[in-house]
C-alpha cells in the first residue's frame, strides 16, 4: 500500500486499474485448435456488432478508453494473407469469404466512430504461426520464448497495418499484447521491442514469468526497453473460454486482462447484463484509496511508474513523492493521480508540480491530478 497517514487525513498513490480485452476481432466463435485452426474464443455463436457495442457501454460507464487486443485475420477483405507466410492455416489457399460481408464495413465504421472509447491494440493476425502448414503457438514467439525471425515478424506487422488500412483505420496501435503470453525482453537492439517500436508500439503487457528474460526486469512488475514500457499483466481472473462471466476482482495488478467472451452473452441483446455487472463491481472496488480506474493506457503506465518506482515519504506537512527514480521516457512523463481521504474537506497545494484538477469522489475521497514540473524533481503535497 502506498499511503501515509496524517492526523485526520490519508494521502495515497493509488494503483491504476486498466482493462485490456484480448482476442477481440474474430468473427467465428469456434475454437479451431483441434483442427489446425486458431484458438478462438470457444464462443457459442458468431460475433457481431453488438459485441463491440457492449464494450463501448463498459468503457463509458468506467470513463476509460479500454484497449482491445485485436486479432485481425478474419477482417481480410482481399485475401492478401495468402501471401503472408505463416499467417493462416490455409497458407496459399487462404480464402476469407465466409467472413466477408456487410458486417465488416458496418463494424469498421462503428469502431472508427467510437475510437475514443475503444483503442485498437495489436494482438496478432490469427494468434498462432503455421510452420509448413502446421499450427504452432504462437504468432511472434514459440513456446520457449524464442522470437520468430525478424523478417517474419516485420512481415506480420506490415500485414496487420494493411488489415487496419483495409478497414479504414489509420495509424498503428500503441499497445502490443503477446498472443498466448509467449514473449521475450531484455536483449535490447535485438529485442522484439525494437521491432515493435519501429512500427509505433510504446506499450507492452504480458506475464513476466512466462517471458524469455535475456536480462531481469528493472522492477518485478514494470520494465522498459528502448522507448517501450512493459507492464506485468498478471493472470486473468477468469478462464479465457468462460462466456458471460460474473465479475471477479483480482485487485493485485494494474492490468485487468479479460477475454472477449468473458463479457459477452450467448444472446447478443443480453450482453449489457454482463458488462453492467463488471462496471458496477469495478466502480465500487476502485472508489477507495487503494486503486483508481485509469483513463487510458498511457495514463495507466504513468500511474504504474509512480506507484512502483517512486519513493514515498511522510514529511512534516504531507507527502513527499520522489519521482527521480522514474526513467526519463516520454511514456512515463505527464500527470499522475493522488487520492486523499479527509473528514473535513481541504484544499491542497504542492511544490515540484502543479495540481491540474481536484475532484470529489464518494465517501470523503478527493482525487488530485498532478503534473510534475519539466525538470523532474521531488513532489511535495500538503494541505493549503
Ligand atoms: Zn489471445
């Protein structure tokens, strides 16, 4: 816990909570893994526009631009993936006609219009890799965390960009979520982070204990390689193939990793029942001093950097937050949040930073948004 107690006040640097939803983008629900096709969501029906509308509803309720770990293979409008080695189970015979219909443009338009609620993140083309026609886990690394050859990865990332373009989405994602948690880091210029960064990726979340670590992470839950920040994903609180899951609070980690089917109902018109129960739980659990719902992924990474790396001390009047321990990277610079609990409403002041907003939460909680000065120094927060 990152809190200090004054006589009638508690000041806290809360842990961010950010929702990352994996395996979004399939049209087919069927888990094809027994027949050389990808592990999809093992969901009892095809996916549809309502499955995205439910995510927007959840994002609005949480005031969070949630991240969608997209698999884009079934969005291929021209079957160009037949020329991308290892991308699909059909190889040169790839034909996506079963997924080519008016729902593509309808949903692409929807996602363009709701881009401020739903951020497209990179998960993969078809999640796995097909070597000589045989499925292997997974697309960018094998199960021992050995990176696939660099040109293969580059070709797959270019193909992902083409799939986005085909569907009218501009720019490359900022976040990568390695499929099946097969990943590696710590080998600097030879790392996949270097390749990902050349495409625009700035953020990665995965399970560190499942990754091939060429060198140890800077902190057990947060590290960086070049300009890319890697945040521990933790275990998902719900099995990947559990549809319509009741809400579960893990509460131990900034990232809340769910799979698309967890939030969906077999009857699409009932999706809202599922996402509303998750929203109710997350809003209730994050209302106290310990946690805060992150506005978006950049805000989550910044808050996590302060939460994990800054040194907190009680001083005579309030709290000292030494942020000089946070590396000078653009992904970690910008505002972060502090929560206070005070019986009598106070106004707050600080040095080394500026309080850019102050918001009342429930139950005597006050939420301060703090922007450190450019020349990074110690931040002091104290009652005015
Ligand atoms: Zn996945």
